[in-house]
C-alpha cells in the first residue's frame, strides 16, 4: 500500500472511532430544536416583513408616490 493509501485508511479508521463518540440527540430533542428553529424563522420573517412595510410606506410618503 502506498503512503497516500495508508493515510486515507488511517483517516477512515480514526473517523469511525470519532463517530462512535458522538452523542446523538433523542427524537424529543430533535423535535424541540426543529420547532424552535421554525418558530424563530417565522417570527424573524414577520419582523422583517413589518419593517419592510413601514419603510415602503415612509418612502412612498416622502416621495409623494403613495
């Protein structure tokens, strides 16, 4: 086996060992985290929509287009 081949094989073995050390989240933790992310994305979207609407209204009033 070449030097590069040995390095790849060693890397694969070390990666397997590291994967065994990973503590995977439970189903409940995954659901909770996903729910929080979805809620925060929705809240942020509504805030940005509100800011955009106010800015569009203000610009329309300033430029006498609305």
